[in-house]
């Protein structure tokens, strides 16, 4: 389902006109389609079929409580990377026994809290973390369920900043030493080995690196079984990529079918941690054109959203489509525009060289902004973070208020001397 389509020349999300949201809520505003979020989540559930396992939504992609609550009610598990994400999931009604905790730097306090609520599994990323976890679990008289995040040294062939499965990356435990690490973890009474985990990168448009990683994990699995270590699940990490522009993507169903085939008669549940594919194309960022600035070299459209609202273009040179909410008249003059924000950085752009017919006051939608959009926003230049809206059918609701100046300075004070 594409929830964003033009009807009578006006871009809608589900049955709501985006211009109506902009009129009532202002801009910049993130808008999410409830149905689109559910649809992709369901594709993962269907791909899993009756194979045991859990689809654990990667909270980092979009952690708005409304998004988490929607997925929790649909039965999702969650992949978290911080104590903050844990509290969000619990607040949104997520079940602790469906939470897995990833990330290289879990603090003792975060570990303690996760043990207290009883999460499903810690994805452990280093020998030191095995030790911390074992100590904290022993102190709390708990047994911590663990997977080791193994770094399979597979090239995900994605942007270097979101590639995580190579030996030069900080993530995971090298596959060559993983067996030893498992033997060590298995010897500690406050840990209980459950699974093998990996995550090789994000925005993968080809499943072959994922399948290669799966092969390496299965080889490790078989060696561990020979060592008498029982493994009950394999965690495949993040989901597949999304279409930002013209990418061709493998289907989730085919990907899972191939994984299941590789399992053969091994009795392993499948965990996966998709984020981007569930949220990206369920959301847009709405922004108004404030100024048109023509120079001898370039045409700039200065909009009211900036790199503090959507960092992906500045950080990864990411390309996201930018569409007018009201389609221009057929005879309107199309020019090439750099769509830029008001922040004092040359990296503050949302798109370069976009062919559009623009006028000041126009409303634009930056597409595919539902994942790694709002969550990566900041207050740089003392800009309040955007509002967030969720749409269902013909109804919409603000699910996060626009940040006010008072919100931004909360907790700050001048030095009293
Ligand atoms: N699991 C782990 C351990 C991860 O580190 C990630 C993403 C995921 C799952 C979810 O992967 P996904 O299904 O979303 O591909 N800010 C970047 C993306 C960073 C991804 C970080 N880890 C961007 O905007 O492209």
C-alpha cells in the first residue's frame, strides 16, 4: 500500500489532505500513516508464517509512543538500544518478554533495569559486556538470557556509516573468536545462552550479504551444538532496505523463505529487528517554502525544515524525494532548486537539484521520512523539534506536540556564582 497519493491534484495521506494537517498543526511536521506501518509489520509476520520467532521492531527507527503502541497492540516485539527506549516500549504497552536489547555500550543501570522487567534477550557485543552482564545479573540474583552479536565479516554493500558487519566496525564479536566467547559465557552461572545474533547493516537492497551472514552463523551454530551449547534462536538483525528513489528490493517473503531453507532441520526460532522498512515509507516531513533565492549559480528554496529536523541528507548524502503537496499547473515554470533549511551550515540541505515549479508559501512533502527522521532531530540553532501526527483513514491526531522555547530550555539555568 502507498498511503501517499494525489487525489484531485492534492497529496493525501490515507484519506486526509496533507495541506489540512499543515493548516492545523503548522510546519515542519512529520506525518505517519497508521495503516502503512501495520502493513509492513504484517509482511514480516506473514513471512515468518508458522515458524517460531518474533518480529522485534527496531525502536531507534521511530520511537514515537503512538508508533510503538500501534505495533505493540499488533503483537510486535521490540529491539531496543538504550534504557530510554526500554521505558518508551513499556510505556507504550510493549511486553518485556518480547524485548531484546542490542547495542555496544549498555550501562550497568540499563542492564539492571532490563533484568528487573524481565526482557527476552540481551544481544551482547563484547567479552567485557559478558562480564558486566554476569556481574549485574548475579548481584540481582537473576539469570540473564543472552545472544552474542557476532560480527560475520560480510560486506553489506551499503553506505559506510550504516554498514556494521565488517571486521573494522565496532560492532559484535569477531566470528573467529565467537566460539571461545560462547564457551566462556556458557560457563558463567548467571548467564543463559539462548541465541546467536548479527546485524550487518541497514538499507540493504540485496539479500545475498544477509544470506552469507546467515550461513556463517549456522556454521557457528553447528560448532556450538557440538560443544554442547544449546541455541534456541537465530537473530538476523535489521530488515531489508526501502525504496527512496528507484531501488529494486527483494521481497521479505523470499528472504525469509531462503533463511528457513538454510535452517534445514535445525530447530531454531527466527528473531529479526526491522526498523526502516516498517517506518520509512509510512512517513513524510511537511515543510513550507519560506523564500526563493535565485543567484547566478543556483536557485535556492529556503524551507522551514532543516538538518536539525531531518539529518539524513547532511549525514549520509541521502536522497529523499521532495514533492509538492499541491500539484503545480501544467504551464507552471519548472526550475532546478536546492531545497535548503535556515540552519547556518552548508550541509543544511534536504535535496539538491530538484526539478520543481515553486512559489513562496508552497507546501512540500519530503518523502520516506518515517524512519530515522524525527528520532535523529536536534535543537541545533535553538530550533524546536517538529510536531508529529498520526493518520488513520480520515482522522488524524497530533502524537507529539511541537517543541516550544520553554521545552527547549527546561533544565537550563544561568550560573549563580
Ligand atoms: N538492529 C540493530 C542492532 C541495528 O543497529 C539496526 C540499525 C537495526 C536493527 C535496524 O535496521 P533497519 O531495519 O532499520 O535497517 N540512521 C541511519 C540508519 C542507522 C541504522 C542503525 N542500526 C539512516 O538514517 O540511514
